[in-house]
C-alpha cells in the first residue's frame, strides 16, 4: 500500500474478486526450496528443436523484426492450414480463417470476448486448465463447470452437458487431451458431444494444444466431424509438440466471420504475434514429424513407468492417454490434496500440484507432470512410495 | 525400431525392472528379449560414452579415407573385412562418393598411426591410395554433446 488512496475499491470487481491461480500460489512455496524434484512443470523438458532455434537466429539476422499482418504472416497461415488439414482433418482458408496469436491463451480470450455478451453461459469441463474460468469471467460470461470423473477416465458425456445447459448457454469449451488429467476423447465420444452442440446450436471452442501427444490411439478433433467446422473455433499452438513455450505462439482456425471478429480484438490489443516467433513456427512446420515422434515415444515410456509405479504402490489412477500428466487419487489418505502436496514437498522434496488448482472437483487428486527426465521420475516415485507408507 | 532397443540405445544401464515399467510388460519378458537380441547378434555390446578430452590420454585418432580396387569375387567386402581386423581400426565404413572406405584409426601417437598407414594399410593388395586426417577435438559423439552442461531454465511449477 502506497499513501492513503485505496486502490482496491477502484479495481474492476471481476478482476478484484478472481483469486490468483492456485498454481502460482504453489509455485511461491516451491520456489523457496532447493533441490526439489518437480513433477509440477507443465511444459516439455525437451529443448526447442535446434533447427527451429537456429532458424530464429537467422530470421533475426535477416531482419524479420517488423510488424506482420494482424492475422500473421500469410506464409505461416498457409503452412498452418496445411498442417491442420493433414493432422486434424479440418479445412481452413489461410486468407481469412486462420489467426496467429500470442499463445493459445490469447486465442481463447479472443474467442470468448468475440462471442460473449454479458450473461451468456459457457459450458466447460473441470478439472481443467487454470485459466478457463477466469477467462470466461473476464469476458463477462457465466461459467458453467461440468465435472468429469476418474471412473469415467475424465471423459465428457452428453448427459453431463445436458444436466447443466440452459437456453442461455452459448459456448462449449473443450480441452482434450486434457491438462491436468491426461484424458482423451475417442471419435465416438466426440460424436455425441458434436450432436449435442448442433442440436443446441452451440459454438464450440476446442483447445487442442496437446493434440500431438496421445499414446495409445490417434487424436480426433471435433472440428473434423460433419457439420462442426462451421461452429467450431479450433485452437492450437507450438508450446507442447515443439517445446516452444517461451515463443508464445498459438493460432485459431474457424469460420471467417468469427476469426474476423477475433482479429479485431487482437488488432487493437496485440497488433500481431512476435515476428520472430512466427518465423520459428514456419521452420517448425517444415519438418515436424521427426521431432514430435521422438518426443511422443519418450513421453509414452514415462507414462507407462508412472502408471506401473502407481499400481505397484497401490495408488489409484485412471490411465492417462494423452498430454503429459497423470492424475492419481490421494483421497484414501483422508487429507485434502493441498495438504498432501505440501507434506510431500516438505518431507520428500517432490513437487506435485494439488488437483484443486484445476477446479474444486480436483479435490482428492494431484497432478504429476511427466515432462521431466526418467531419472527424476524414478526417484520421485521411490520417494512417493516412502511417503505414502508413512501416512 | 523396437522400443526396447531405443531404450537400450539411449541408456543401456537402465534396470530391467524400469524398462519393464516403461514398456508395460513383465521384467522376465524384457530379460528374454534382450537375451534374444544378444544371441542373434543385433546387440553386439555395451559401452560407455566417454569425453576423452578430459582424460589426458596418450591417444590420437585419425580418420582415413581409402580408395580400393574391388575384388573380382566379394567386391569391397574382402578388403574391408581384412582392414577391419586390425585392432588399430576402431570403425570402418563403405562409402559412396570420392573414396571407398572410411576408417577411424587409433594409436598412441601421430608416429604410430603414420606407421600403421604406411606399413600395414597401404601395402595391402587392392589399396590404391589413402588420405589421413587427424582429429583435434571432440564436440559430439553418439549424439551426446561433450562440452555443454544441461541447464533447465524452466520455472519449478507451471500451469
């Protein structure tokens, strides 16, 4: 506090009343400790592929340091449309149906702000990424959380949505493969959801940032299902599959009218995504398969290792099928997830994130990210076994 | 390539139990499959990857390009196998392009390698010419960087 002016009363009430991210809260505790093995990091431990980094330096030398089109370089949008058609099965016109953004987070914010009027309802599933609820509230929407369950592999069903939807519901947000649960949706799971969206005339925003990272079966995008592209905003980016988190590069694909509306907000707030990051993304798309496949293979081994370790120590966990998160249940120890995580951190110096950071229904679970070396995972599992033996 | 081989190629010291967890199979199966690969000669050995520059060894390595005349029966294999039997030759490859064989030869000194080339290698029947290059410093071997430390710039907890 500085002087006598009370600024708290002047803040926008929505912003004032939204709590800080539970992740941030936990980070503040972990960052005071040394030699912690962290299973709390939601970004790849792989380096950004060298060819991408090298070409970013080259782009800098060549002078790619200016504003780009508001939509992003056309060359990049062409490459993106091509990539999305090939890997996600949805067609977009690079001229007006693709928008390059500052990460998926910006794209999500743009999509919600472009769509919502005050009081419009947004269906989303929890546990979910930390920003969803806040982003809906910032856009003056009403968040309707739909609880997904471990016994169902944290998948979303039509019945769950029907129980929550009202005539004021306008948007359905999806995120599969899911952070924090590692859940995925099969094609037939998605067909039910798509039918629901069509019947209720909902706009679907699908965050498929982990789309490349599935381990037992290939990913299906809801945007590729019949009659869905015209009502779906597909969001993706380079953070996970190319380990480019710091580049902050995402994109949105959707019907021209919606993308145009999103572009208007983007134009007035961001102007454009970083020119260098866009150049890096062009390079990443020119030979993506090799880098991504090797990462996926490594994540699969670690996922298997975690699942086997949980089973050996009698810790209940659904089988995570995508992203790089496991979400085991710690409910049987009879203490809140946050206390479990804090004790584990204090006693064994291993960081996991309490499930409550991802929504209230995350109580009883902890998120273990396996974006860390197998040596770390092995040691963390040995400590976890020791720890729960004492509980 | 088999997942098991990828894991071993990356770290052959991984315990069989850990490999079993990674593959989602029983460790007895891992043992069996490894034994099978060893018996079939797919796995021919296990070695440590050393940063020899740190060891101050009395050792020099030369890369030697060799032009040869292929034999009437057996082509390049006869001469290549013969050359490969010298213990000084650590690796030998048949190449496309301006020369035929590429050899990695080790010796205790420049003189020793030079005498191997002039006294053992060049006089062999079928060897037309050699071109010897001495290695000065190793930056990367078997996919492993030799002079860079791993740094993790990531925050300890991220969403």
